[in-house]
C-alpha cells in the first residue's frame, strides 16, 4: 500500500509533526496494538495509510416464534436490549407481561420469544406473554419516534465525521504532493470536501398481522347502556322504622294500643314498639267526668285498648288517642246524596248561607236557593236570618274534607218516585233529547220520538223514570 510520487520533496519536520498530531487525534487508543487505523509519512514524503477491521463472530439468525435465552445488556424507559448469542434484540415495555422493567438488571438471563425479525433490530417478548399457538393475534409494533430519530442522528454524525476525516487527510496529502489510497472497508474522499452527507432514513417496522386458526369461542351477548340513556337512579337516605310508621298512620285510624303507665290526667299507650301517645281522660268513655276517672282508675299495666287516632305529630313521634265515639264521622257516614235534612241558618254571605246540621255545618249556595230566577233567589237569600229553620236536600258529600253541599230548589226532586207524573215546559233540544223545565224544579230529560215538533214554552206532561238529585235532573218517559 506504499506509493510514492516521483519528484516529491519531504515536508519540513514541523509539518510532519502536525500531520502526525492530526492522525493521532482521531485514534481512540495507541497504547495497544489493536488500533483500527494507523497513518505515517516517511522521510521521503510518502504517506502510509493502513486500515484494519476488527472481525466479530457471526451473529445467530433468529426465527420468529422460537423461544430462546438471552442476557439483558441495557435498558431505558422504552424497554430493554437483550443479547441472544451475539444478536442484539429489543424487548419493548409493552411485551414485558407481568415482568417489571425494574426486574431486568444488566446481566439478567431471561427466556424470550422472537416475535418480529423484519426490522433492523429483532423484537422479542417475555416467554410467558408471547402469543399462544392456534390463537388469532394482531401484533402492532409501536416504534418510538424519538429513539429512531436519535439513532439516525448519531449514525449521520459518525458517517459525516469519517468523511470529514478522510477529506482532511487527502487534502493534506495533496498539499505536499503525497498520494493517498484507502483500503477496502474504508470510505473514499468526498468529491465536495466539507459538505455533510444526507442523514440515513430509518424506516419504522410496519404492524405485522399473524393469523392462525383460533379455537371456537362461546359467544356471549353483552348489553351496552349508553351513558345518555342510562336510567337515573335517585338515592335517598334510609328512613328509620319509626319514621316509616308515623308516615303511614293518619287521623281516624283505629288501632290496638297497650297501657304503658298512668297519670292523673290520662294514660300513655304504645302501639307495637314504634307508636307512643296519650289517651287523655276527657277522651275516655263515660257520660260524666266521674265516669271517665273511674275508667282511668281501673286500667291495668299492659291492658289492651281499642282506640282511634285523633292526632299525629310525626316531628315529635307522638300520637293522640280517643275512645269516644266519633259522632261526626258516623254522621258523615250516614249522609248520602238525596238525603233530606233539617238545619238552621248560622250565617249568610252574598254567595250563600251556612247551615248548622248539628254534627257539622253545610253550605247552601245562592244558585241552590228556591226560585226560578236569579233575582228571586238573591231576594230569598237576603231574607234569611240566623236561626231560621230550613228543609234541604244533600247534593254532595266530601267525607275526607267533611264538607256538605245542600240545595233548596232540588228538595222537591228528592220526593219524586218512579212513575210519578210531572209537568213542565219545553226548553230546548239536545241531539235526540228534549229538555223540559219542571214545575217541581230541576230539568226533565225526555227522549225524542217521531217527528213531533214542540214550541218554546209548550207544556209537556210526562212520567218519572229516575231521579238524579246531584245533577238536578229527572229522566222522563
């Protein structure tokens, strides 16, 4: 490899020293005889360039799907580098399975499965996480762009540095008339000194799909509920048994209570284990106070009594009891629409009169006062005085609110019986029904038959079929 150019003049000693310094600056170590490159210029001006390439044993060829043993060389946050008989493979974090990256210390021997050999660096997985045979697997290789970029940049810098070094040596040799020849394996001088070459493009491995026959899998139907259509479940605080009990008890309920203890003014009773209340002496049976006190004295501990709830205090968890017959409730139970009652006027207003019925107070509206016109009814209402006795008919009963509506103009209807003869005048026709204003009050309803025509005010005589006092109508035939 020694070539000399005829007529070349040896450079000064200081130039030879400078060139020697340049070549030694790029040599990593001159203390042993394993230098990859050596360069000298002899006194005759000839440059000797020797390139020695280290040889390593041939790497083992890896086969996809094989299970092999390797040794951890290094690791970072993306995975670990594994040496498999001289071949460096990459173990990504995603293929560690149950193994922790912290468990893979340098020098650790591990069993791995080869999953991909198509890339620049084979990819392996921990043996117990490798895809099982006869299973359909879709392996998606995730490549970290940052690692690929850094590797490409490093390789580019090495290649550019080598080119620059060879260009510098060739330029310096040409300056002093020396000839330079690089042996096989070395790089040729760049045609354009100082211009860096383009960085090598490292292609990322493409996702590989391995399809094999998968075993039959039992199909299961899973119902998916969309968040927006999912039913809203209201969660309420738990209610105590006592609160639930008081939420169901109401005034008028009849219960069986047990004597807990007595006082001079009454007795405390309990209902089961939840209800607690007072039965006052005034609510005990008897016609006089002496009778009621005698009843109180005769009560015994744990004696059972049939009582009626007259008060519910849910906030204080207290009940009020009575053993006196509820005459008002009994009275309302006996009232029915069409019942004729007698009462006295207790007060009047422009819209009607209040009638005392003894056990309760009913209301007579001005429209139900006897009279064929509003003027007549208003005049009669204005003539009512407190204490006047009136015979009325019940037209509505509200037992929950304990209200009674009365009528004076429908009183005569309550006395009508089926078959009775009534007289009235023609008022109108509603479909196939003739409306008749009855002399006894109310309206008669007569089914239209044939082609007979009536004149307004014409007298009509008919028989009673049925009476509806609440509506103030009489069905006629």
